[in-house]
């Protein structure tokens, strides 16, 4: 602790950001719901960017099956609370970090506290944590808090951002149009990934199991997510650079050697999105 110096610790950021901008980042506050795959690496990436203030949430503990992708998953942390482990790791990078944890998760009763004083929300909830996600996103919309979602898909990242005063998450994903919970998951999937770049190289479709609420993942995709989300957090917090927000999105897939800018002007109510919904429904909900 006695050897830590903020300016020295993050001096290699300078050049890509100014000294003044680094101090701006230092005093911003980020909320991250989920401390597992993408959430853990988001926290560490943003801490290394020099952001000091965080609200983080996760009710889960690390398990062995987390090892392939989660930043806090080690033999030494199996059985430990994800929130506590990630807080410790972030403070090992920046002892001055001010981190408030919500180890019970995020619900209606604590969502205001979770978003209190927050400048931006980085969504890191499990794909199937739909109710929690809708709770957070609706409150962010109400409070005019920007939202960044970087989803690990295949060996790449699908990205969508929601900016205050622009298309909101319900106008984009159209969850209310779905008749069942599984259909809402499909709405979320095709909204995140209108291009579906990852689809062609899924070698075992049985492992993408909507009914069992689980799917495959890679460490590369999680790292790509951290880079994409971290860059957008920087641009939004510093009001610097072009921000692509819904109804536009981005999908980069390293395996396919492709980068696609997507556009869904009517969200999932658009004709092409409704066709993709029907196709995806037949695939993911097949008996």
C-alpha cells in the first residue's frame, strides 16, 4: 500500500488519454452486474484503465467449470464468493479502489442503491438472467444511465450500447412481444447477434442447450468483450469518439475474420429479425 501511487500505476495510459482525462476516469463510477465470465474481466480491465469507483454484484461462488474463462476462477478460489474474490483482485491492482458489493445479486428492492451515483452500467449478467437484466436495464433507462453490453459469442464479441434519449432496450429487444420465457431468450440472442457470425462453426449443437440454461464459451470471447466494453466505457465517460448505439451494433468474430456493423431500425420487430426469430426458435427449441 505504501508503494502505491495512482499517477505512476496508470502512467502508461497517458498518450492514449491525457493526464486530465485520466483524472476524470479516476473519479467516475461504474456498475457491473455479474462477476463471472465477462464481469470479472470487465472489473479488472476498467480498474487497469484507472477507474476507481465501482458497484458490483453476484450471488454465486466460483466452481471448477468456471476455469476456462473466468478471471477469478482458480483452485484457490473454488467455493469462494465471486464478489469478494473480484473485489480483492481489483484492490490488488489499485488499493485506492472504492468498491461496493451486492453479494445477494440485483433485485427490485436494491436496484436504486446499486445504481446510485453511477455514470455507466456494464451488463455482465448470465445470458439466462433475464428478469434481473430487465430490472437493471429499465432502471438505467429511467435514470438516463448509459448501458454497454458486450456478449461473448463463439470466438468473438457481439456489442450493443444504449444511450439516454435514443432507442431503449425494450424498443430494441422487444421482450414484450415474446409469449414465453424461452422466446424472450431468443429475442435477446438475435438482438445481440443479428449477424449470427458464430453459428457456422458450432461443432456440437447439443451444448447450446436453452432448456438446460447453459451454453459453451471460450476464453478468447471473454477477452474480446473486455476490450470492446472497456473502449466504449472510455469513449462515453470522456465524451470522446463516435459511439455506435442501438439500433446499431457491432459483431467481431476472430474465427470468421469478420467485423460486421449491424442495423435493426425496428429492433426485433423488423422483418428480417422476425424471420431470424422463427429460424432460431426451430433450432434452439427443437426436441
